[in-house]
């Protein structure tokens, strides 16, 4: 369900990984977290003799299958990638033509990479010079190479810079827009891609439309509701354009005003009620604060098929409601996979007992709150209906409105046809055969029109647009610092040569060299994103171009605090000497409504003195997320019956901790958890690993008496998030749950 954790979609697909000649993985453990998809990685090894390279602070199950493994210090992936680029540029292994034609700002990257000599990189990352050189050669010399990442790269105060650095490495090697290449981000939950595309987030409207008045007006019109009515739902019109709180920091909205808490900018009020639909709550960093916030709320509503463990964590006795939600098996509709393909799902059983589906819960809420008609009107508009059929009409509404990422082709009719014929598609190329010939499985977006085939590989200029080709999007103007932002290469078979801007009503005649009829001029929307007439999309298809332009990818983002990605030490770093050289950001006021601390935390003291151990958190194969679903299964729970900590035997023994002993983990926040020591050489002596799937205990206290009778899961334990450190990304506010410090002690 909705969350703020993931970043980006796959440019290619899981199957396409079979085309890779080399694979490099930063901060993902697919053997555990994407075990079905991991098959394609192993196939690439078998088919192409592809080198599998894993960069991770732990020796994971994925690392066990790797040809080369770098045990990196947490939070130092940017230095590692600059270290690779240093060697690549020095040896001329980069793709010069590709960079010239399709990338803006690579000179700045080259300048920074020059500093990251193998010896400096080794000092900062903990990976030896020899191994760095070996990895770089193996990866750069075997193209196309695919770059994989997941949460090990994102959950840092510099997570957004990390996710820019990885594509830069791929751009330098010309690995973008190629089969077997690309940035393949392994996403999280079932349909997390769909939730992101629908922007269940606090800073955009669906389809990434932003919060400008123009976007709101487009949606008001598309939903058939009055813009002024929408504005009237806000305290004041000015709040329409302001970002809301994030999932990571809602607690700050409750606690603001108390001594020592971060200030908020929320129109003079604190948050008083919490409605949860599909989040475990114990998965959120700063659990002690989260608990305090839960206790302070006036109202808590938990819509969940299980007993959401927020109810176990809180001491609040009144006004905590659990609404029994149905599961995904008790409903139907479209979901979006990690590679941008849609899948239609059918209901397996009717909602059981008194449970209701999520959409019914929302419809009932909208009725009680008095805006049901406005909430559902968008589903009636297309055919001027009196009543709607869910979810088909909702899917068709999305297809009608969302142009930005090209969902026009995703009608419920087409998606159902793909579901019925999934056996007629090839797993690697995703191409259909027989009656599905000419389409790619699940119509991966952008799917520009109701007859477009979908786009299996983003930014691929070697294939015509009608077969899924396109350039990089033109989003940031035509010229910057006197340099053209348009691509120096055209798309195959396009009737427009070279790069071109995003298509608008104003420039369409000039770019395509056509004359619009008077009727077309009347109907056409301002630009391709809001053109409900379909004229721009149709003309673009006729001319073989993608409506969003053909531009250069930006290695340099001139509006960000770091224009090119820069290394910055985590807020809690084990290397005080490097904090001085690579300090974090200045504190950031009003970051999604909350004043967020950076330098003031990092500089408060030399954290490494009292908390010398790196704290790495992550996942187990048998448990998912906050874990309540799987810990309620006898068989899955039996594999890890209690919360534990992977600790290097040398580190443990030096603290008098035996294998199987209980131990304390203390955090710089002053919080602690009591867990079972699990001897493991997968971590070095300077770090420990804990999974975050447990709940039911809090700082040594057994709270399992709070489970309503018969609902206590088979496995319970401390939440890792009680000891994850304060720290949030400067752009997205993802918590720094993979880059903190701790201290260990025998319990
Ligand atoms: N079985 C199972 N599968 C899942 C899930 C689950 O809970 N259980 N959750 C799903 C979800 S929501 C998601 S988002 C995905 C996440 O999938 P992954 O991102 O693969 O999951 P993690 O185990 O959290 O983190 C991956 C790796 O990052 C490493 N890491 C930590 N810090 C760093 C660092 O600074 N640099 C580098 N290079 N690596 C680092 C960790 O050691 C870990 O091995 O999995 C999905 N699949
Ligand atoms: N320390 C640390 N913390 C982390 C992470 C980490 O790596 N380290 N990873 C982060 C990441 S990437 C993620 S995605 C989050 C995951 O954490 P959560 O988002 O908390 O993930 P889930 O356990 O999947 O929680 C889903 C909740 O939804 C309920 N649910 C399941 N199906 C349905 C449904 O159909 N409808 C409704 N209404 N509810 C349903 C489940 O019972 C459960 O209570 O954790 C984050 N927290
Ligand atoms: Mo996730």
C-alpha cells in the first residue's frame, strides 16, 4: 500500500536481466527479497557468463552467488561509484559519443571523480584498491551491464544522491536505453509501483502532476468537480500547493511543541487523529517517538486484515478502532509491477466474515464525511453513466487522466486481455505472440495511446516509438548555462530529426512541420500532459516521436543542494575524521512541514566514541515488512521464532556475549532493545545486522498482553526501529535506517 520508501521504477524488466553481460548490485539482496526474480540473474550468469558483482556491508545470500563481492562500509556508495568512475575515465572506458549526444553535466562528474583515487576510495569505503579495480574492469568492459539497487542505497540521509549517482555510472558507460542494461530498481510491496504512480504521497497529485494551481485545475476538470469546492476543503487556498507530512515523520506532527521536539509548519495545529490503511507502524524509524505520538492522539483507526501492532505499542485505551480490511485475494483490479507493467487481478474469494475491501472502506468514509458524489464522479464521466462499476471504471478513469507517464493505453479491457493471455508472452523480451503479437506484457508504461504496445526498455532510441522507443524526457527547459538540453540523436524511424522539446499546443506545428485544422486548434490541450483531446498523442505517434520530448539526461541538477552527487557522512558516522571532510547538510527548516536536523545532530558530539558499531537493518526471506502477516503463520514464524542480532563472534566475545545469549543494543537516541545474539561471520567486527520485522516488545518490556485474545502472532520481539537513528534524506525524507550507530552489551 501507500508508502514513501521506494524510488523510481525499473528502466528495463526482470526478464531483461537475462540479456545482461554484467550485473552490479548496490544495496539489494534479491536472493532473499526477490527470490523469484533472482532466477533471471542466475540465467544471465548461465547464458552470457555475466559477472555478478555485489556491493553490500554484509555477506548476504546474494553475495554467496556473486563472482565479486565488496563488503562496503554503510553509506559510502557514492565514493565507491566515484572510485569506479575515476578508473573508467582514466582508462577511457566511458562511452564518449553517448555522453556527448545524450548527457548534460558529465564534465562536473569527471572533475569530482578525479579526486576519488583508488587509495582515497579504499580509505573511505573499506574496500581494497585491488578489489575496486577488479570490479570496475569486470563491469565496465562487459556491456551492456545492468545496475540493480534497492533499500541499501536509498535509506540514507544522502539516499536521493545515491539514486542519482547510480544512473550517472550507467550513463557514463552508455548502459541506458539498452536491452540488458539500465537501472533496475527492485521495488518493494506488491503494487508499490502502482501506489507511487498514483502518488499516495504528500507532495504530488496522481501521475506526478505536482501541486500547482494548474494541476489542481486539470484534476478538478477531469474529476468533474468544481475547483473552488476542492479549494474549500483546505483551511486556506495556499495550503493546496504545500507538501504534507510524510509517513516517516507524522509523529513529529503530533509531538511538536513538546520540549526538544522538531518544530512543525502546519497552520497552527498539531495532528490529532491517525488513519492507517496498510502500514504496520512498527516499521517506522524512531519507535519511541512513534509510541509517544500514538499515546497522545485523540483517535486511531487501523484498517487492516490483521491486528495492526500500533494497537499493541500504544497505551491508549479509548478511541482505538480496528477495521477488518479484506486482503488482495478478496478483491480485484489492476496492480503495477516493478517494471511498469500492469496486471489485472481477479477476486479469489468474496470478502470473508465482516471484512470490507479497502475501496469499500474508503467509499463508506466518503459517504460519512459528505463527499461521496465528488469522490466517485470521475468514474461516471467518460460515458456519462448513472452508476459505476468498480474497479473497471476506476482503471478507465486513470487511463483517461494520467498522461505524464503514459497510462492512456491502460484500459480495463486491454489489461484483462493481457491477464487472460499471459501464456502468449515471452519472459525475456516480453513480446506477445499469436493474438497478442505486437504488444508487450502488461503494456509497460509509457503506453501512449489505446493502441500503443507499451515500452519495455525506457529511453531506447534504437527502436521506433510505435515499438516502445523514446529518448530522455525534456523537463527542464531547452537551454541551461548556454548548453542545449535537447538530445544530439534522433529516435529510430522518427520523422523529426535529433532532439526536440516536449510537445505543446504552441510548438506542435513548428516541431512537426504541420498545420492544425481550426477544429483541432479548438480542441487541443495546452500541452501533452493535459491534452484530453488526444490530438497531441495521435500526431506524435504519426510522426514517430514520444510526446514528452527527446532531451539529454541530467547528470547535474542545478536546483538540488548538491548539483552533482557528493559524498556526505551519515549523521552518525563511525569515522569522525571523515565527518570534518565530508560533513552533512545544514539543518533544513520546513522539510515536509517539519524542521529537520542534519549538522546539529552530526556535530553534537563524536558519536563514534560511545556508539562505535555500525547498525545495519534489513530483511529476512520468511518475513515481510512489519511482519505481522507472516509471524501469524506457524510455519514461517518457526524459521525465526524470535528477534535476533547477527553479530561477529569476535565482537560478541569481546563483550562477553555467547551465541544465543540475550544482548542489549543501545542507540544514540538513548533507546535500547533486548535481542538474542546470533553469531555470524556475515558481518565484520565493526557492524551488526538486525531484521525489522518484529513487534510486541518495547525496550525490554513484554507488551504481548495487549493482543486481543487469540491474535498474538507465533513470533514476537523488539522492533529494530526502536534503535534506528535519527536522520532523513534531504529531498525525500526517507529515514536513515541503513546508516546508524549503536553500542552492544550483554543482557
Ligand atoms: N522476504 C521479504 N521480501 C521482501 C520484503 C520483506 O520484508 N521480506 N520487503 C519488500 C520491500 S517493501 C522492499 S522495499 C524490498 C527491499 O529489498 P532489499 O533492498 O533487498 O532489502 P534490505 O534487506 O532492506 O536491504 C538490502 C541490502 O542493503 C544492504 N545495505 C545496507 N546498507 C547499505 C549501504 O550503505 N550500501 C549498500 N551497498 N548496501 C547496504 C543490506 O545489508 C541488505 O543486504 O524487498 C521486498 N521483498
Ligand atoms: N529499520 C528498517 N525499517 C524499515 C525498512 C528497513 O529496511 N529497515 N524498510 C522500510 C520499507 S522499504 C517499507 S516498504 C516498510 C514496510 O513496512 P509496512 O509498510 O509496515 O509493511 P507491511 O508489513 O507490509 O505492512 C502492511 C500492513 O498492512 C496490512 N495489510 C496487508 N494487506 C492489506 C490490505 O489489502 N489492506 C489493508 N488495509 N491492509 C493490509 C498488514 O497486515 C500490515 O499491518 O518498512 C520500512 N521500515
Ligand atoms: Mo519497501
